[in-house]
C-alpha cells in the first residue's frame, strides 16, 4: 500500500520577512554616536520694509 507523508512547513511571518529585507538593505551598525548640542538663540534686529520704515524682526542663531 501507498502511505503518503505529509510534510508541514511553517510559513514565514510578515515580521520576519520585513526584518530580513531591512537587514539586506541596511545592515545594523554597532557604533557609538554622540549627538552634538548647539544652543539656539533668538536675536531681534531692525530691518527696513519696502516703505523704508524700521521693523523689528526675529533672527534665530545657532552657535557652533
């Protein structure tokens, strides 16, 4: 008699497929990076408009 064998394989989950695809595109890098902190300041300056009237205007300045 013929006895068929059933081979059951689990299908990959979407999470494992995404993880595998992302790893191929951009492999993880194990380097330590430190962020720079550059203080932000606000300065007021006087500028002339089109009719030559002085107006206060904000200028943002980043030290660095």
